[in-house]
């Protein structure tokens, strides 16, 4: 592959796009989960089903969108995905009924994945080149975390400033009016990022030719499936992504268990978002100076330990310090794994030119938590209200972290000597 360095602003655009596209379907629900449940008149199971509809559509989008990324340059695909996602925000801001909301999440499952996901991963791998895969993916996820945190902070600021009657006594209509502005502002920013990507995310012609295939054949897909690293990555990503999805519950945990009001619980969600860039940047720096596959294994060990802190129900409403320490430990493990699981593709001997196809195949299994995690969490939370339901959720995370750690250990044993 051409080793000409891709400019820094290329990665900055990937970071902006990489989180902006998920603001509407996921980040707002993560930061404002109690508010979303109220203004859309949903319970946790119904919101989980919306996420499942997204996941089902995304499943097919991963499969067919992956090879597309090996055929066309990433910039135009990513820009189109951003504009299509932003347009869905206009429907979201109208507070549609449950049926339309499920259709909207299905639409977002297509727009955020089919034209976007594999191109973003492949472009990041190209930016990192032969020697900086850890830095590329660590900075990507850390930067995405920073963008998400800034979106969350902006959303909380707008939301709080538009509630005239005070944080504790706001009516549903006041919450709706404030949250509508949060959605519209977010949609406008997503569309603007699409414009920046369209005009400035470009590779030189030689690089585009080297990373693109004239056509995708079944023999190339079979070649990817013969790689043992691909099968291990399916398990690793699946388990790590369960952890990431479960971080959605922290703002609700603050509301249900720590007894915070809606604005303060949203602030907890925003604090969590600020942990992600710190972990991503540190992981990226460490990964290129150490064994990246070993760091991936250690991230699951940390995630498992953090999950146990919550699963054993040690945190009470008065234990504020322990709550934030435990949340930080768990988030560090979850976000480190997220920063690393695509960065080990080079160690696993996956060819750059087939990155899109490999990402598509790995993601079909790896991101199935989009389908089942939401309903599972919703069921556990609704059938054991309060602290007990949250305890069950974190036991689920502990089990997946254990399984992911085992798979990551095997990956390290097989490919640990490969330096990225």
C-alpha cells in the first residue's frame, strides 16, 4: 500500500463524522434516557425494541455495506450517510408514536451502517498506515468520545436552559419543548459535518486505487472467512459491544438508584462520555508502544472487574464517591476494548484491501448486541425495578466480559508477536 502520510485533518473529519452519525439514535438516548422514556411515553422494554429494530436492519447493512467500502472511496459514502441520518432527526423532533419510532430506528440502522461503518473503519486503517494502527483507532474512538461528550454537554445545557419552571418540577410539555430543540440542533450539526466531509475528506488517486477493488468476488469473501483472526474478532467485538451498550444505563442508574433528578442524571451520562476520549487517547498512545493484543485482553479484565463492583450491589445512594469510581473503572475497560478491537486487524494478518469485506463479515456477528441487548436490559430493569434490576444488568456484563477476555487471550497467544 502507498505509505504516503494521509493528513491529520482526514482523521479529524473521521472523528467528527464517526460520532455525529450516532448522536440522534444513540447518544441522546444515552444522556437523556429518563427524558426520552417520558416524552415518547415508552418503557425500557419498548425503547430496547427500538434499538433491536435498528440492529436487525444494521445486520444486513453490515453484510452488504462492507464490500461496498472496498469498491468506492470513503468520503462520498460517509457524507451521504450523515445527511440521510440528519433528515431522520426532523421526524424524531416531532415525537412520533411508538410504531413510527420503530420505523425511524430501522431507517437509522440503514443510514448509519450501510454507507458509513465499513468506510470509516477502512479509512482509519489507511490513515494509520503500517506502524500506527493503535494510535489511529485509539484516537478515532477517543476523539469520537470527545465529540459525543461535547454533544452531550451542549444538549444538557440547551435542555436545562429551556426549562422555565426548574429542574425538579418541569412538566412533560416543557420537557418536550426543550428536548425538541436539542434534537433539531443536533440534526443541524450532523448535516454540517456531512458538508465538511463531502468537500474535504479526500485521498490522492494513487492511494484510492491501491485500497479499492474493481469488483468483489465470492472467492475474496471466502479468503476472508478462512482467517482464524476474523472468527475470533467476531466473539471479541460481540462481547466488547455488549459492554458499550450497557453504558447506556448509567444515567438511568443515577436516576433509579442514586435518586438524581433528570437533569443531574443526564449530567452523569455526560461525565461518562468525557471518560471515553481520555481512555481512547491513552490507549492509542500505549498500543503502538506495546503488544496491542495483550492490551485488548487486559481491557476485558478491567471491564469484568468494574462490572462486579456494580453486580455485588455495593453502591448505595449515599456512596457517591464509590459510584463515580466504579463507573470510571468499568468505563475504562469498556472503552479501551472498543478502541482496540479493530486496531488488531493488522496483527491478525487481514489485508488492507479487504478491510471493508472483513469489517462487514465481523460486524454481522460482532454487533448483534444492537438486536438483543436493549430488550434484555429492558426486561431485567422492568421485571426487577430499582437497584435489583440494575444488579442483574451488570451480572450480564460480567459474563460477556469473561467470554470476551477468553477470546482476546487466544488472539494474543496466536498473534501477539505480530507488531502493528
